[in-house]
């Protein structure tokens, strides 16, 4: 079975770019609180109108309504507004401290997960919304005098008191939530779950049939191709493959990615190779460039390596002399083995896209299992093999992954295991410790070759 061009989801390049921007905006601290504040403003306007109607209907003396006069209402609403603003400042302060702790103790890359936490958004939205509601309701209060009748929005004030109670509940929940999400095990578990979801989304069980490399080599012709150069520098965050496949099929040329998702690209460096060269003019080059979405940093949107890097960063930071937290590093190693086992049992989509007649249209650059093993363990090996316990945990993790993935993927695991053992032998002089480490991965260490 061949993979036909245009058989994907049909997303256009501008849609992919919008999705990337939307993922950035959605993870920010301002969007949901701003929307909730707008909702509170509309709610205040609605309840004030309801109060005016209730006054006309003489329905403003119900037992459950606030029973004070205009001055009492002003005092209550002023106290609500002032108290809520103080509490909001405290919440912002706690949030900033939590971000600083996460950045220094774990890795700056986890800050996005804190700022995108929905509980933080909702709590800030409740507090800011209550403040805005109280201010607007207070503005509508009228005292007797100067030719005007007294107007006390009793329904609105009663609802303001309800919002205050909701704010207190939100504050208590927020303190409990923050104390939990800054724990290392919680952060590691969240990264693991989100990365596992990314693997499931980006590496489905089966997509098309692979085209033999020997057949591709007879088609690929870089010597007579054209390099499509980048006009900007940055990290490649996303790629709209459907646009490129449709374009190549419609205009009768083929494309090959020169960079992978997550890589840093310099202005003027090749983004893709296209052939034949005479089929690609300036307009088509521009269309190809538009399908590549760049940003100032790597994101998890289409980058399956990003979660592995986050866990690796946490492990390396834990192994530093300033923290010396081997337990956290071992937890990261265990969760990395979980993700590698998940990835090893997924069949990545073929890198090659052809039209129904078998003509090559597009060659993608994919994250391989060998690359994932390197990303997961190389830096931990460089920083952690002086600790026999950490070295043994790495070998145990690699051996555990080998029991879960097909035999053809054991090569990268065995290579990493031998490198871990070699680094440990150089860093640890005690024979008992070395023997303790060697026994952790008997199958992989006995494997010959790559």
C-alpha cells in the first residue's frame, strides 16, 4: 500500500502556524483569567439590570438578600475589592516563587507546564473576576439626595458575597495545589504522561508501507536538486506535511527535509532539498518555507524528544553537586525507560510519501529509537556514572526496555549499556562497586556488535 498525497488531515500551513501560536497563548497566565474577568464584568452588568427590575417589582426584600442600606453596601463592596486585591497579590507572589523554585531546582523548560496549569488559571480568574465584579457593582450604588432615588443592588451584593466565599475556597485549594505540583515526583509524572500522549499521537500503530531505501536512492538526486534556504533563524517547532505533499504532487517535484523538528536552523541554511531543480521557482520556494514554523525555543507540539529532554535535564540537575539528589535522578531514569518502551513498541510513520502511482513526493526526518536512547541517557551517563547506584539504575532501565521492545531495537540499548559501563569503570575504582554495576544488564552487556 502506498501513501497517497493529500490523504492526511488536510491542514494548511497557516493552520499549523495558528495551532502553534494558539498552543503558546493557551499556556500563558493571562488568557483564561482575562476571559473570566470579562465574564465577571458581563455578570455584574446583568445582575445590576436584574436588581433594577427587582426594585420595580418590589422583589428586593427577600430573606436571602443583603439587607443593608447604600452606605453599608459601599463599605462591604470596598472591603471585598480591597481584600481580594491583597489576596490576588499573595497568589501572584506564590506563583512567582514556585516558578523560581522550579526553574532553579529542576529545569527552566518545566516553566511552561506551570504557566499552563489550569488550576492556577482558574484561581487567578476567580480572584480577578471577583474584584472586577465588586468594583462595577459598587459603581451602581446610589444614595438618596440631589434629586435621585436610593438604589441598592441587593441581588448583586448577595452574589458578591457568594463570590468571596468561592475565592476563599479557591485560595485554600490553590495553596494545596501549589504545594503538590512543585514536588519532583509530581512534575516528573506529568511530563511522562504528556510525553506518552505525544508518542501516541505522533507515532500511530501503522501508517502506510515503507519504501525500500534502495529504491529511494535511485530516485533521490541531490546533485541536480535545489536547496530551499531558510530566511530566518530559530527552532523548528512544527511542519505542515500535508501542504508540502499536496504542493509536490500538484507541481510535479519531490522534497526531502534537511532539518528535523526541534533542531536549530540558521538563516541561509537548507530547510529542504527539492528536485528536479527547474521545477522549483521562487514562488514554490516561498510556499515550502511557509510550511516550516519557527520559534525562539523548542516546544512539545510536534517534538517527541522534548519530553525526554525535560526528564534528562531534571536528572542532570539532581546529580549536580549543588543538589546531589540521586533519588530524583533514578526516578527520571525509570520514567525515561517507560517512554522508551512505549516508543519502541510504536511503528513510526514511514518517512516516504508517494502518490497513488508510486512517485516519490516527500521524505521526512523522523526521530528514531536510537536517537531517543541517546537523548534520554547520554547526558545522564556523563554526569551520573561516578555514582554506582545511578549507573546500575541506568543499566537496569536499559535491560528493562530491552525486554519490552523488538530484538531489532536492542542494538542502541546495548551500545548505551556498554558506554555506561565504560564510563563507570573510568570513574569508579572499587571492584565491588564495579561488579555490582556489571550484574545489572547481563543480556545487553553480553551482546556483540552494535
